[in-house]
């Protein structure tokens, strides 16, 4: 019997907890959401983030900029949000257009409002195991492991993908003294990806390649966390597409002990954690 790890269920549990807390606040947390251009996936993520703000009684500030906006103009927007006393959290939806240096933009966000946890100060503190804003997707993965009581102590964890958003932070979080996993991080140059994956007690896949992990690449009884969100054409759907993960869910589901579906797995957790980080920023800024 295997477990479908429901991010839908866990995220609504967490959001309800946040809602209960926010109900009693006179001032409400405020998240600024910056969207550049009109990438369909980004538009959809940003609209889910705003919807969650509304559901939880948060304020939100929406900044929508043309694809052609200059780096200088975007930096000025960040400065304004940094200095705006009513804004608790700043989220710049990634990816940004190619003519903009993403690192420059991220660096400009003051760490106290960096609810994505992407600034060098937050990432540095994360690696050091010190207090910081933990990036939302890795934080969501830890919350899923905790909710389903999946112990990582002494376990072999394999992370596929080394992005700043997921791979690097989740690998660092799991190797720390409170989680004690033995972590391997794979990338596109890994010589034998199948061999590495087969050794995993817990496999975390965030490589952005649809169904890259096949049925013969996981160990019997492993736990699989699929972070991928890929749109594929599907003419049977009215909208013409559907979402699949970075794992071949149907090939894996009967072999593993637990797995996250796509959609309804890690995705909703990322948003719940963004709300949690924004509430933390709100409280810290007021000394609560
Ligand atoms: N693009 C994909 N994931 C994320 C995320 O967690 N935060 C931001 N800001 N952009 C993203």
C-alpha cells in the first residue's frame, strides 16, 4: 500500500492555521507581487499567489511591468517597495526576461522582506543553518515530510537538479543537524543518473524535464517528491494542455512507498509557505 502525498491537503491545513492567526490581527500582512511580461506559467502562479492572499485576509500590492522594462526601472521599483513601510514581503516572479540580470534584482531586495528567501543573506544563513527565510518550495517539501512523518535521519536522499530555488537549498536543509540525511545532488553532467536515483531512500526531483524519472530509476519502497510542473499539450482538455511532473507518476506509483502527484503535490505547498513567510516578515517587522 503506498501513500499519495497530498500537498492539497497539507497546504489547506497550513493555510487554515494562518487564517486563524491573521483573523485576530488589526493590521494585515502585505505581499508585493512583481510580474514582468506575460509568461503564461508566471501569470498563473502570480494569480494563485494573489488569490491565496485574498483567501487569508492578506493585503497585496500588484506590480505588473512590460516585458521590455529596463533593469534600472525594475531596480527602482524594488527600492520603492523596500522603503514602503506598508509592504512586508516582496516577491519578484521568476524567470525574468533575458535582458535583465536576475541576480542584480534579487540582491536589491532587503533581506527582511525577502519572503522567497533568494537573497545572498538569506541563502548564506540557510547554508550556515541559521535563522532565515527558507525558500518556499524547499520549505514546502520539509513540511510534507514532517506531516507524513517521513524521517530523513541517516537516509540517503538524492536531489535531481541544482537550482538556486530548489536543488541547492533543499540539499543544504536536509544535510543539517536536525535532518541528518546523506545527500547527493545530481546535475546534467552526472555520469549515471539511473544508478544515483536507484540508491535513494528519498528522491527529490526538480530538473524541469517532463517525466525524466522512469519506473526503472527508483528503488522499491522509496519516497518520491516530484517538484516538476510541466505543461504538455492535451487536446482532450478544453484549455488544450495539462500538467505533468518530472517523474513518470504512473510508472512509479505502485513501486514507491509514497509519492507526490502533479498537480496537487508540491505546487500548493509553495504558495502556502509564501503566505507563512509573509506572516513571519509581518510579525518580525513589528517586533511581534
Ligand atoms: N518561479 C518559479 N518558482 C518560483 C518561486 O518560488 N518564487 C519566485 N519568485 N519565482 C518562481
